[in-house]
């Protein structure tokens, strides 16, 4: 019987990896280009090795497959477009899953493989506590907060934790803001709103409350004494609800009209060419790198950006609705001052954020054990744990 070429190629690639004693993969099921960019970041930050990993991309008859392929080719990543049969023919290896997707259930059915859910970002979003997470052999979390979150929502039991199904890996898979880490860059207020989510119940974005966001930024600008604002949109903004792009556009225009210096991270900005040109004429600057800036203060929504702020020691305020406020660990003292309620018109008090409270929250969310371990050694550490 003739072996289909895609399976043959995949087996050859796997055999080569086995010879190198590191047979592992990343499985990606998405039509969202921003998700592919987030995968690339895991290689750029050296979490994953360019030469040791094959990205298995679910095959779709959709233009996104072509675009994702070009992105991965440009980055010189090893990848294959695969279907369910290709996965079934894998005889050994470890598969990492950065995103939950329905087809993940089909891949996990191959019990000759080990399956590890790494999440593309930890947060207090409901997406972080979906029951589907139980299908994986192991789940990675940054720190004790992740374990407590799973226990609270009955995703895992104390027995699961004792058996090592949830593994703390510190900042290994968190990614970065892209900002300067040495605090020597230009001081800015950094606003990173999340997107509208795949469904209404997962919408944590502050963009519909852009006037509230504008007032907070203006107030902080006066308090801190900086007129520079860097905005890093979520790459999926407007994917489900296109008017979220309009909210972002209105916010940028209004901030600029208040004589602030507004910078927008262009790679994650989904504005069309006309809007970009219009903003540029108004004096808005589009950036391809954030390395020359450091955040005096951060602003975010309930999202993975909060964990990045904690990891990079950036004090921050967090926007959320009253309803969402109930679901997070508000017993932590930092939240008693850091939360700005979107749907409370009277809530515009900006209290001082205490260093001690920030550090206590950071230690809870991001395990410090890995601070001294080189990022490129952490996959090997993980393999020893499983």
C-alpha cells in the first residue's frame, strides 16, 4: 500500500526528531492569524527551539492556511499541514497545545503521544477554566494562582494536583510585553486592551468604554507627568465585532486631540490602510518595536496581559465590569486599589499602588523558582517532570 506523501513526510520528520531525542510538536488549529503570531513569539523568546519542534497546523480550505504558512516560512519554522489521519499515524512524541480547539479532542485520542496544554496566556478569563482542559495529560500554569483557580472551579481535584497533572513553570510560556526590560527607555503609559472574545460571555474588553479609558489616561498623564501613550491592541480586535476597531480608532483620535503623544504597536493593529494614513496625518506614530519604551504604569483588562505586567514588574490598573469583578481573587490587597470599574460612571479615583501588595500578588501568580533558570533549558526540565 502506498503511503500518502504528507504522512510519509511527517514520519520522516518525526524519525529525525527521535534521533535527536526530542520528539515534540505544537498543535495549532486556528484560522486567526494573530494566533499564529503568538506561536512565533514562543520561538523568538527561545522557549521552543527552531530546530527541534514541528508545528502541526490543522489543514483548512481557507486563505488563513496560506497566510499562516507564509508567516512560518518567513520565520524558518518547521511546520506541516495535517488532518486527523496524519495525527493518528504518529507513533510517539509529545504534543503541546497553546489553544483550546475542538479538534484537540481528536488529537488527544492518540494515546501513544503525551499531551500538554500550555495555554497562550494565563488570566482570570472564563476561557482559562473550561472543562475541556481536563482532556490533557498535563497542564502548565505559571504559579499557585493557576492551581487555585482550577481547584476553585473543580477543573482538577487535589488528587490531580498531587499526581502532578498541573505543573508550575513560572514565566516560561507567558511571553513578553515587548517593552524595555531595563527601565532605561522612554517612559510611557502603556494600554493593552483585550479583544471582544469569541462569544459574548468571553468579552472582557474595555474598548466599548473608551471614553472612561480616555479619562483614566488623561488623569494618569497629569499625575505621572508624561504625555507619551503606547497602545498595543490585541491582534484579534474586531474579529467577531468589527465596531471594536471603531472604538479603538475613536480613543486614539481623542487622545491625540488632547495633545498627547500617541504610539500604536503596528504588528497587532488591524486598521485598514486608509485609517492608518489618516491617523499618521494626525501625528499618531506606528511602531514595529517597543524595545525603546518602558512602562511607568500599565493599563489592561482581564486578560493575559495582567500576568505579563506582573512578570515584568510593571504596576498596573485593570479595567473590568462589576459582574466580572466577582470572579477574581479580590481578597488580594492589590486589587482593592488597582481595579477600575468600567460601568461605574463615578469610579475615577486613581489611588497609589503599593509595592508590597504588587510583589505579593506577583509571587502568587508567577512562581519565582524559574527566575534563575535559562529559558532555553525549561523544556528539558519539563520533560523530566513528566
